[in-house]
């Protein structure tokens, strides 16, 4: 069953289409990464999905509720958590007072558990918080009522690497509990670690929706190898090989290239050579991103 359904969604501001004819379905219990640089339309999509903005045309539903209809939207939001980009709280309040307010509105059965995990300094006033502490408080408020769906906009912004990894582990655990999560990000390594599928948005249009592993396969693997002697120039004229660099190193020849095939097939091709070293790395997701945006936009 789909937890989130977006059908032919368009949002225009005069002649500018922030989102154009967007159709997307996110399954219950799925972690979905929504990729694109600033200005691609990610935040507009999220705001419409939560009923904070009205679409020009099209529909958006969460947990079977039409988010453009107020009564249905209110029913859905009881079961939804939301972390905006750059969350803001009353700066005169302490973190504890902020959470008390949110708990009075939507509940807080997981509050203590999440405070132990993310450790925002709840006794201090928000005006004394660093950006990272505001983000940690935002994560607690987004999940503390045990929602079925959580929507996050750049969730690890401002978190140090240790907290980012703690968040990633938490997301994986939440997926096991059946929580549906949609988060927009331009931090591709983060998406790679936790998402089941990703959608890539470019200038308001959905370019692709793919399984994370399929998207990584598209970018291939980075291969570095070293062989004895000096193989002929056409030694790497093979299907799936691109961007070959070659250099001599003493009595050996080193190669670096991208390969989209089966590495075992590649090794078989070089049985005729004395293979001294082979290093295989999965290509970064950034490489895939460049295929949709080009180097000037990424």
C-alpha cells in the first residue's frame, strides 16, 4: 500500500513552474530520498504534501487522505512527523518547553527515548543553541509522537559526523519498525546509506525514480589495476570500460578507469597478463547525479 501518492502535481508562480506534472508513489515502510540541488522544487513538493501550500493542479495524499481537503489533512497530520529545513523555535523558550508544547498537541510517547539518542540540551533556551542543537531538537519533535510517516527536509544539516551516523542508524531502525520516510537532500552519501529508492528532481520535473542499487550500477565501478610489462594500447577496448588512464611505473603498467560490467569478466580478460594489483571501488552517487545535472549544476 502506498503511504504517499502524488499525481500530476504542478505548482506555478506566475510563469515559473516550481514543480511540473509530478507523479510519485512511496510505499508504506519505504525510505525514499528526494534529490536535487537548491531550487529544484524539493521543498515546494514537501510543503504541498503537508498542506502548507496549495497546488496549481494535481493532487497529493498521505495515508489515503487528500492533503488539499482540510478535514482529511488534519486526520493525516496526526500520524505525520515533519522536520523542515532550518527549523525554528521560540528563542525565549527552553528546549524542554518547546517539546512540552509539541507533546500537548500531538503526543510524545517516544520523547525520552529520542532525547537519550540525540541529546539536545533541553534545559537551555533556544537562543543559546547552535545550529546542530536546533537540528537535534527538531529530530526529537518530528519522531516523538511515533508517526507512521515522517517528512524531512535536509535532516542532517548542522549535525557533526558522529550524529549523522547516529541518525542514519536510527533511520534504518525506523524502517524495520515500518515507518515511511521521505527526505529531501543534496547529501548523496547520506541517501546512499539509508534509502531504498531515490527520485531525482531537475527544474521542477522528476527525471527518474530508481532503486538505489540500480542507480549505483548505472555509474559503474572505479577500477585501478597494475600489470607486469606493457600491454598493447587496445588492451582496455572492452564493453563497459570508459575514462581510461594509463601510466608506466617501473616495469609495470598501471590503469585507472570506470567499468559498468561484471568485474569477474574483466579479470578473465586479463588472464594473459601478470596481474599484480586490482582495486575495485563503488563509484560515488555524485557521479550519477552529474548525469542528470552536468558538472556546472551539481
